[in-house]
DNA sequence: CTAGGGTTAG
């Protein structure tokens, strides 16, 4: 326990105690939380009722009975309600029966911190000190956490240092809180320094501190450092627990490193650490994200078999998995079945379903799910609205989308920058550039400052409408307004300049970008490579491709498609095919475009059998042929005068639900055959 | 004091 003997608190005693009474925001907030959810409000009302009854019981129950109720209320996030109950305690020192303990003060501080009023938290500390209470470890830990959680990390560190200087011995929780705050703010380096400081202090770091930093490193994809800490903790005799492993597995899954993740799973097995609902959910989510829904289903059975009950989060991932595959009926069924499994729908569950319907071109269903959630007393979040706005815009229903920010405001939600950017993008994409520009100005009037993304959207809008000079104008305007361009800005402009044939300016921009400390990314390379090939600069393209590695940029499938296409067009079909075969070794999956490019190249090199084999292979690889694939095959066979096989493909495409404009395909291909093929295929 | 699910631009 900590020693407070010489601990000097004078610097807090001067703080003003907050007025608990008659704070309008407290009343408003309590009202809101009571109405948030029926089931919840019932427990809240019960708790408040019991609390008030206890106040008038004779004799009054001991204080810990009251704080127990307060803890329940706080656990359910009814902070304002807790504070309004705490005001019943006697802070004036006239009623010895209702004399608060330091624990009551701590709860009040915690509540104020959660209500984003850390300043009131400090005022409570001031009052406690003045009344002669000794703040305990929890008091300061709560305040430090409050500062960390309210973007006042710097003050948290200052408080920590000041406390230490005044003789306060931080506990492992104090260190842990600060390490967590540093990690969440992205300063993992300082977190590691603090971890090292713990080593020489009276409380050495534990599993929690290591796990916290490991998680933060994984989230930032710094796996080398994460694994180093992981090894270090094991070397120090600290056994990683299920949380530590789960953090690492999560990180590895996020970069599709399945083998490494599986290795950790077997290590867990060897150490007799069982997977919990978090671990299973992460694995299931990763499978769903990759479209591996059958495996996700098996994993669900496995977890149930092992006695781990899936929860709302688990189901959310599965539902999203079905949505991603367009299986909305299954998604909906699963959604409905959650109730039978005693799983509640969260606002995120609804958001997933709404997005699923929107993306599968079922915006009316999305809207009806939205109304459903309101009827179920689930309060739509900012994300709900933003998702709906995207859906409405994609469905071309701009008027409705533009109304939603007003509806949000009437429900107490503030549209954020992404709300506005979505609308801005929708306007500029749909040849309403003038309206987009007006909207951009109105954002500022609404008190929402345009972000880099806002500028990027307009720059793209101008570029794609042959107004590259206006785009360049926006570019200089953004810097003037204190918004720094990012890689996307440069990529958009470079692409626009290429499109306008202003190659030299594009080149200049690309070096300007580097001088600003921005590194070209995969899109930059793809944009430039594409243009080089289009302009027949094959050698230059090839040497640029070879420099990608120096910039730590790994070619993706778009890059390879571009290279394969370029090789085919310059007659190097064998080299192109070699590259095609090397894709899996690069960890890349060919997509429809890859197959189309390669098949076209093979057809033009009169390698029809090879082309046909690829056509069959793409289906076996789960990549379905589109209209272009059929067109390439048909034209290939016509060029080779293999009319029967051409007709075969025309019929296949017509039977295969591919919307094919056969007549268009045949245009320019052997006119005399035109009639013959068309008549036989009908 | 540590872990999982939902939204915007190239």
C-alpha cells in the first residue's frame, strides 16, 4: 500500500468544488440515459429507487451499501445519474451518518471523467483534501485515466511526475494506466520507456503491461517489435496469457499471416491456454473477411463444442461475412436467430445489416432495417447515419441523403467530417461538381472544417472533368488553408495530369511529393506504370518496376496486371505468362482482370488452347468470367476462323447470365461471318 | 491497467 505521510496535497486544496446541484447538463444527461434503453432504464430506476429508500431508512444503512449501488449504476454507464445520487451525501460535515468515504469521492471523480469533465474531477479531489480526506491510489489512478481518455495525455504525465516527486509510490495499476494511455495515443516508444522504468521500481511490470504494449505494436503493424517484447516477457519468466496471445493472433490475422497465427495457436495449446470468446471471434472474423464462410461456420461449431458461447460480437462478424458474399437472406436469418441464442442486437449489428443491404443494392431493405432498430429502441449512431448516407448516394437518392444530416441533428447527433465528405464525393462523382463546390463552402458554415479528404474529393472531381487547372488551384488553396496534402492528393493530381497529357508536370509533382517527405505508395507506382505502358515506354516501366523494392513498396495485383498487359501488348507473351505463373509465389491472387489480360494476350499470340485452358482454370479458382472474358474468347476464335467454337462461347455467355451485347463484340470482326454467327446463336 | 465487431477520398 502506498505511504501518504509526506505527501503534499496543498496544490489541490485550492480547487473549486463543482456544484452538483442544478447543473442543467446533468439533468439532461440523466434523462437521456434513462431513455436510452428500456431494459437498462428499468435497472437504473430500480437502483435509484433502492438508493433513495435507503436514505430514509432508520437507521441509515452503512455507507458501503450505498456505494455498492453506485458501482452498479456506474457499470451501466449512467454517470450523470450516479453523480446526482452522490449529491445526497453530506459534503458540509453536518450529518455524520451520511459522511462520504474516499470511495464515494473516487466514484464521483470517475463519473466526471467519463462525462469528459476531468476538471470537475480535480475539483472533487480538492474538496476531499480540504475536508481532510486522504486520497488513495485509486483516486489518482482514476484521474490519470481520465486525463488519458480525454486527450490530455501530457497533463496525465505531468500529474504522474508531480505525484512521484511528492512521494507518491505509483502502483502497478498507475503505471499500467499511463502505459495504456501512451499506447492508445500512439506513443508506444514512451510506453516502452515507462515499462523499462518499472523494472527498476518497486513494482516490476506484469503480463498486463506487456500485453498492452504488444497489442499497440500489433495494431500499428510493428510485429518485429511486438514479437521482441513477447520473447522478452517469456525470458523474464512472465507467462503470456490468453489476452497476450489474442492480441498477437489478431495482428497476424490482419495481415493474413495465417501460418504464424496458427503457430501461436499451437503454442497456446502446448501451454494449456484455452481460447476464449475473444480469440474465437477474432479468428472467425478474419475468415469472414476473406470470404471463407464455410470455415467460419465450422469454427463456430467448434467453439460451441468446446463450451465457449458465441456472443453478439461473434455473430456480428458472421453476419458481415454473409453480407460480403451477398447472401443477405442467410445474414437476415442469422440476425433473427440471435434472439434464440440469447444474444442481443447491438447498434453495430444493425449497422452491419444496413451496410449489407445497401451494398447489395437493396437500399429499401436497408431503410426498413433502420426503422426496425428505432422501433427496437436501439439508438442509431453516427456510423448508422453515415452508412445510410453512403447507401442512399450509391442508389442515386441524393435528395434523401442530403436531408439526413438535418435528421441527425434533430436526434442530437453531430454529422462529422466523414458524413460531409461522403455527400461531397457523391455530388462530385455524379456530374454535380458545381453543387459539390457549393457544398464544400457550406460545410465550413456548418462548423465542419474540410479535411485532406474533402480537398482530395474536389481535386478528383476537377481532374475527372477535364478541369485540371482548377484541381491544381485547389491544391495550392489547401496548403494556404493549413491542410497538408497526403499521398492520395498527389496520386490524384498525378493521374489527372497524365490524363491531360501534361506528363512533365506530373513528373515534377512526383518529385515535389518526395521533397515533402511523402513516400510514393503502391497507387503512385501503379499510376505511373500504367501511363508509361500506355505511352509505349516499356523499358522505363520495367526499370521503375525494379525500383519499387527500394521504396519498400510491394507490387500488388494491379501492378502485375499492368505489367502483364504491357508485356502482352509489346509481344512478350511468354514473359507475360511467366509473370502470371509467378503470382502465387508473390502471394497474389489473380482476379478477373488478370485472367482477361492474359487470355487476351494468349489469343492474340494465337495460343488459343492455352487461352481456353486458362478460361477453365479461372472458374476452378473461384473467379467467374465476366462479359469481357467471353468477348475476348469469342473474338479470339473468330480471328482464328474457328467459328464453331466462337458460337459455342456466345451460347455459353448467353446461358451464363452474362449480359452480353453480342452484336457489339462482332463489330469489326470479319463482317461476312456476322450474319451467320448471329443467326445460329439465336 | 491488457484483447474481438460498424462509416468517407486516389
